[in-house]
């Protein structure tokens, strides 16, 4: 490990931040993270949308192309949008913990969002692991959350059927990963990519068949390449945070057991009272329904909805310039219209 500093560039190669088509401005920064603000040209709702993306990929999948952009659909339908982009960590970020991501990044960014929007409440949308963090934050938040939307979000790790024996060894203590993570400090993007491929193959390769079948459709090919840039663009992961996720969330399943603490504050999902929408995908191999649904029985929300959509982990369809289908009716009914 004496020459580890010479290996640092390995973690930085081929990571290019890609801007989307929707106009935005940087509102707040912390370390590598940026809070982006997307102003709606025709604002119709008081509550801003605060988006939390995963730590595994860059969030430009949310603003892919004109006509195929979740963020574009939000702003065009009257919502101001704030996106917390965690950025691409370097080796110097190896000691960032889940606690810091929740409090120092998410909570501080939400407060900045509320001040900037002059809003009394906020609607939070978390995607994949970003949704896990959103649920943890919502359980300890002092800030008023009106709506909480969790899209393909892992919550309950009691069942990991695709690797039963691996998880049995892991939970019994026969398989240890802490020393490996400590040796690297920050987990290389290639390792994160390999882990995702291991779970999703052969589904992962189906997109190449789709490209072959539609290679004469220029718009489809453009969208495919943009999506492929995202799918191939895994980023490094802070070692301290990964150890917490593996040991506390996956191995011990402490989140659903109410045994997680964030900077000393106990995380009880029953503290969540916001209007809740949980979205799962039928063919999602990365985050199956068994990991997403249990939160429905753990929160105290009186208004809670579970939607199962067709497609895989990144599926989201749009209706003629409207909101993404799982949200098209649900979100406007639970947002406060401007007079």
C-alpha cells in the first residue's frame, strides 16, 4: 500500500459529468456535490420537487434528451425542481459515511431548497439507493415533507433470492468485505459496474438486441447512446459509506428493524407521515418488489400508494408531454396549486 497514491488516477478515469438539455443553475455546493435548480417556466405548484439520485451512477438519466427527460416533464408541468447531484468522489472522500450523506448533504440541501423556494413544504423523490437515503432522511427530518416518492428503492434486504448462498455466508460471518474495502478506501467504478452486471445479466445485454432491431430509427439510436453512456458510467463509491450499507442495511437489515442511527438519532420509519408513493417495476432484477413493498407497512402515512409498473429498473414512460405515468395523477392531486 506504500505506493497507493500512484494508483489514485485509476479511480478518476473516464468519468465525465454530462449536462442534460433542461436549463439549470447551481444553487449550492458541498465538496463534490451540487444542488441544481431547474426553474419552471410556468410554475403552478407551491411545493418544489427535491430529487435524490443514487450514488452508483451519475443522475443525467433524469434529464436524458428533449422529450425523454423526467426533469423536463416536471418543469413543463409547473414544478420547480431541485436535484442533489452527489458528484464523483475521489480517494480523499473515502471516509464519507451514510450519516454525512443524510445530514450534511441531503438535509442541508433540503433546507437550502426550502429557503430558495420560499416554500413551507417540499416533495421528495428518491431513486434507487437515493430513495433509501430519502426514506432515512424523512424518518429523522425536522423539515416539512408533504410528499415522499420512492422509485425502485431497496428498503428490506431480508430476501436476496438471486444469491441465497452468498448472502447466507455473508450473514453468518463466513464472508468478510471490510478488509477489502479498507484496502481500497474508495471502491473503483469498475468494481461497482461488475457488481451491477452480476445481478442484472443477462437482462443487461438485451438493450444491445433492442439497438440492433431499431438501428434505422435515428431518434432511438440517439437515445440509446445517451442511455448507454449513463449505464456504462458507474462512479466510485466512498468506502466508509459502502461498509455501512453492506453491514447495517444489507447484512443486518437494521433499517426495517428500527436499529439504524444517524448521528445519534434513531431512524424509525414509522416517523414518516408524508403522503407516500412507492414505485416498483415488474422485471426489475436489481431491486425486486420484495425489497420495496415492506415500507408500506412500516410508515405512519395515512395516504400511501403502491404502484407496480411494467419494465425494468430504469423504466419510465411519458404521456404526450405530461408527467411520468406513475406520477401523472398522483402528484398533482397532492400538490398545492398556486392561486
